C-alpha cells in the first residue's frame, strides 16, 4: 500500500470525481491504491492512466474524469456539469391542478360521447392533451399495466418442454444407466422465447409538448418493466435517456430527463436526430434485431429528404419499425407533414398514441410484431 | 514470463509487432500485476482483440478465445458431456457394473473455452471477445467465474484455477454491461491512434512498405475519420489497405489507385460513394502533403 500521503490524495480525488458525477465506490479507490503501488509515481502520465482505468468504468465518465484530474493536478476549478431545470410551469400546473389548461380541451382527438360508457372506458379514450390532473393520475396507473408488453425473440437456450424437439442427452445418458444403454426414457427440450430488444425514440420538441409528459411516463414504465429497453429523446438533438428513466420514482425520473435534455420543447430536427442515432448508436448495433419505436408528429423543419434517408438506414438494421404519432388520433389527420411523409415508406406499423387505448394498441402490436418485409 | 515495469512490457509487445500507446501498455501491465480482468472498449478495428493476442505472445501463454454471441450458453462456453461416448460406454459395460460417477467422469467431459482456461496447467490468456453480444444471463454467470476463478460442475464438483489466467474482455458497447462485472475489471478505452503511431503500426505490420506510402495512407485514413461516415475505418482497415497499395507497387497515393482500392477501407456502399464523389481528390492532396518527423525506435507515449 502506498504511503499515507498518497492514500489521502486518492481518497480526495475520489471525492472530486463523485462531485463531477462519476460513480466511484470504495472498492475502486482500493484498486487504485493497489495499482499505484505498481507504477512509477513520478510519471504523471502513468498515474493518469492508472487512476483512469481503476476509477472510471464507462466511456461517458472519461470527460468528467479528465476534468477532475486536471483540477486535482493543476488546481484548475472543476466546472460543474451543465444543468437545465425542468420548465416549472408545466409540472407545477399539472401537479397543483391548475385549470389554466382547460383551453386545451378542444385539442386534437375525439371526445367519446356515446351513452353507457364506463368512466374507465372514457378515461382510456380521452386524449392526453385534454386530461385533468386527476384523470392523468388514473391514466398513469393504466399505463403501468400495459407497459410490460415486449416483443419476443427466440432464444438459443433450451428448456425441458413436453413438446420439445431436441433430445435432452444429458438426462438420457443418466437414465440409460438403469436400462443398460437402451434409451427408454426420452425427454425433449426446445428453445424458449425471451424479450427482443426495444428502442424507443421520443420527440420532445415544442409541437409535441402536450403529449411529452404522458409519453415519457409511459416510457418510464416500459423501462421499469424489464431489461433490454433503450430510450432516447430528441428535439433539435438526440439525448439518451435510458439511465434517467431507470430511476424508480417517476417524478424523479422525469426531472432527470429534463435535466439532461437541453432542447426541451424547442424546435425539431428529426432527420439530424435520426442520423445521430444511426451514427452513434446504430453503429454499436443497438438497432440490429431490435424493434424501434419512434414517437413523433413528424414535423421536420429542415430536411424531409434526410428523414427519408435516415429512416431507410434505420429500417435496414432494425427488426421492425413502429411510428407513433399522437396527431393520428384525430379522425381528420392526414400525414402531410414533410418528415412524416418521407418516413412512412420505411415504417411497418403507423399508430396513434394520444390516449391510453392507443398505447394498449401499441403494446399489442409490440407483442405480435414480425420481421419487416423487405421492400 | 513476468514484467517488472511498463517499459519492459512495451518493449516485449513491440517485439511481437504490437505497438500500444502508454495507456494500453499501463492497462495490460496492471492487469497482469493485479491479476484483474481487463475490459477493453473502443471503436471497431482499433486493436482490442489484437491486444489480447499480442499479450499471449509475449507471455508465451496459450490464447483461449471465447467469442460471445446472443444465446451463448454453458454448453458452448464452459463444458458439455460427450453423450455419444457415454451411451457407447453404457452399452459396452456389463449390466449393473457402471456407476453414475464413472459415467460423469472427466474422460467424458468436453472442455469449452472457460473450463479449458481454468483447468490449464500452462499459462493462459483468456480472451472473452465481444461480451456485450452475449445476453444478461451469461454475463451474470461470467461474473461468478471471474470473481473466484472456479466453475462448478454438478456431477464432478468445483474446479478451481490452478493458476489464474490473464483475462481480457472486449466490448463494442452495443449495450451497457452490468456494473458488478465492471467492478471486477480494470477499464480501458482505446481510441484511434495518433498519426505518428498509426504510421509506425502500418510500417510494422506491412513489412517493406515505402515510408512515404505508409505515411500517406495513414494520413488519408485519418482524413476519412473526420468525414461523416457510417463506419469510420479502424487501424485494421489502414493495414489492409496499405497492404493492397503495396501489392500494387505504388510508391505513393494518387486519386486513381485510391479509387480502385478504397473498397478495402470503406465497407459501406454509401460511405464509398460519398468519398468517391466529394472528398477523394482533396484527401489525396492532403495526404500527399503530410510530412512526418521520422520517429526512431518505439514511438513515444501520448496521453
């Protein structure tokens, strides 16, 4: 173990790192100390690498690590990570039951008026944009129930199964001991289904504002319902939200989302965002074999052609592509927005997503979806 | 074989025609010294797998490689019973004389990479390649193996490592690995090398290549990485390409030969078209203008 001074230094450095947002457990600090023992402490470069590979464990942490390291060695001030607060009025208005949003009741979406519908049914059909806070709270409970639906894929693992097709040889060999090698008792196994990867890319630009909160809550429930889900948000640029939505408490999760999405409720650049997704995440094969769900109204301000191109790229790698557009909930809706029109040829299923019932439909589609047919 | 210092390991790797930067050398050195698995992440083609191979070479160790894929299971990663032999054995034995212990004994065991690595008497480098492709369940299992270096086979009992293998895991980050697994490992991110280092690597891997061609090829590929490509080329591509160029006997780059051979650098048709139609002439020009200070001996570390 290195001398006391070094221990002191590394422990302090660990604290600086934590302040900079890097998760550093006590075990890692101990590793760092053991490792420093093996290198030449007078070589700053070796100290840098040694600390980096013991204290940081994600590429995303490396930048924060470098800043902290510079601060520690050169006494440069640590600049705190940029934070953007959740637009207060939206959350406050919902939480406090402010009725100022009553004007939105006439927003897209039909108000079912048939007599005899239960309150439950009414709630399922009500447009998110026109819900009161109480209704919204109840809708949330419904969403959690349907969020567990997940597309399936065939695993390569085998399980004992009465209608299995692969002979369980291990069991057979053991059973044959009693019958002098005659394979009398034959058990079979078969491949079982497991969840397929699911990628959800959600538009949080200004034009989607009325639906964003509801859809993100739904997304939170989806992420919470099991592994294998990746969530992204975009307005003018793409942000990965999987870690934020992984927080257990929905309000905290939404706060965290708001903090990391810098362009909340601003403009839309669908094409550019999809491009980033394909370049950064598609390249790491997150798309391959996944069902990709895009939630957006398709309002591309810049370049519909780019939307088409990037959708084609996305669709080539994905198992299937689903587009959810809350505007589609309106009976008069037609996909005229340039981005939407460019995207549609590459979409397998085009759904609305403006109320609980439509999310149920989404869940059903996700469970039953097959590979996209090659054009 | 043990190494007393990072420099010594660097020297040895250089002898094995592998040129790590100081960071990677430190990572490999510490992985050996602390007997901890090393997790290597980085873009495709930056030499993650190659690092493990070279480490095995300089240690005089056997490289055991486990290529991960979705659905990888114990039967393919750890061990499997040789059922046909077992059944034949039962047939051949006198009725009632064969015990279960005998039937599930070591001679009927097929050793897959993980068991092989743990049971080996000679030094071993265990390469667990593209761990992010295996599914969660397997990762959890691996975690157990990597913490105790032992494997339990129900019929035989627990097999412990006689000597700990050096373990290298690679990941292309198609998904985030479990924190618990990461906690067991040292972590190193391999970026693209500096121009000087890449030239060194190319000269080392393509013997007899004219210096000017090596420098220009490396500079050209570096230029490609600045472009907005679906799949930016890695060092592996630079090496392949330079080999192709050298085989054509050209002393330096020209637009014509670049267009002929670009297919060994750019693996996507869209990328190929983009470069051919817009950037090719400029990049060739730029690459031809590159002047390198000839680095003598092993290239120097860069942070």
